[in-house]
C-alpha cells in the first residue's frame, strides 16, 4: 500500500478533480505490475496495472489499490467491473471513496462477485494524500490553502508600494519557484482587489513546467484596467463582482452577493468541480477566509533577514510549536487547520 501511495502522488496536479490513485499487483509476495491515475479523463490506476499482466496469471494475484475501485461510468468504465472480469480473487483497498456515486458500492460489487476484500489499510495516509478530494466531497467545497510571505518584522508589503517593485520582494528565487510549483498542483488561485491593482500579478506558473491554475479575483467593482496581467490569455480569469455577468474571451465576470462573497466563491467552485484553491492575498482577503474558518492549510514564508519597519502587516497566525523548513534563506511554515 505504501508503494500504491508513492505511485498515486505522481498524479498531483494532473488528475483533479479526480483523486490520485495508485495500484500494484502482487504474485507470491512480489510486485509484478503497477500503475497510477496519470491524467484526468485517462485510464484509472487499476487498468494501467492490469493491462501488464495476462488473464491466467491475474487469477493467482492480489490487487492493491489506494482508493476504493469505482463502480460507476464516468470518463472511463467502472474499475470494479474490470477487476471482476479478470477473475482476480483478492483486492486490498486503502480507503473508501467519499464520492456518493461510489461510497462503498465498489467494494460491495467486488464482494458480491465472490472476491475477498480487505479494506482500510493505511487509511489515514490514503486520506491525507487525497485531502483535496475528501474535502471536496465531505465539505462540499474546495480544499483551501492560504499562502503569504512576510518579513522578519511581520509585514507582507511596504506602503505605499515602492516604484521599483523588486524593492517589495520578500522571498528568494527558490521560494518563488516553489510557489509556482504549488500553483501547478492546485486548480485555482485567488486574490483580492488591492493585490490585483498594487501587484499586477500574472498568477501563472512561469518559473516551472506546469499547467496554469484558474485565476479568481474578488473585486466589488467590475470596471478594471484592460491591461492588467491577469487578463492575458495564459489562463482563464473569473472576476467575482457586485455589478455584472459578462464573458469576454477568457475573462468572465460573475455577479455575486457581496455580503457573502467567500461562500459565493466556494459554491461556484463546488458547482464547477474546482477541488482546490490557493488564496494568495492580500491580508484583507486572507482574513475573509480565516474569519469564517474556511481554510485547511496555511503556508507562510518568513525572511528573517528582511525588515520593512512599516507597511501592511501580515495576517496574525500562531507559528509557535510549528516546525519549519529552510528554503534558501527563507523559513517555510506549514500549518494544518485541524
């Protein structure tokens, strides 16, 4: 099952909103085939492993899979049906699937066909790997990551913004590349109005080889400068506002109830199968999620050697008793909201 998890993790950023799944086929205590879900819409882990083994040999094998085999038709046929058709006698499952379309039905289908099923092996590790998928189905919202960088004296930006924007940078090049890698692993990225105008970000994955996330903006006003970087054609952009619904090429304006903007955005994401968001700020936007207890993870960079002395204060979060790792000269804290 540990090998299943290692394989499954290779699908990070490629399979969402589907789960990451790994599968190994074992004969006489040796792995003879393995596979994982590689691409959204493509074959699942089980068929990728099964195709490597002949039918007669499969009858003597045990199949291990990190998530319950699906029992319904989606982008691909049911994996439970495939396993049954190959006369595999034993299946070991990591965790049950929280998707109501499956939710125990896959395991029951295997048992009804006379297959021995052992489940909940390394269950917590399997759930942790698919934290986005489980949050999406159990809480009916995306997995929410808050991310920011702050100086050693607790500021995320100078104010007013310096003319040379590089003077406002906090983290080093390795941290910047890591953030771009994170963007490639999540489905959407969100900022507020002030960050949009003050930083004019691209919100893309320019520093790594990876897909660009869906760009989300909270802006009460819909009248925005047309030359903002977020309006370039590199990715789709959605502007949640209080004024209008309008589609302009890759930019969509969506009118929402501004008094309930966070839930409006999350409901949109759930309806449109967006299973994860990085909230990149600024402070006011991050507090909107914090104050409603709508976040799952915070990733905080601190550059202890940099001080702004004045400016926009970083969000207030307790970093005590949390381990950090070094990224070049920066400290990276990861806090899980239990």
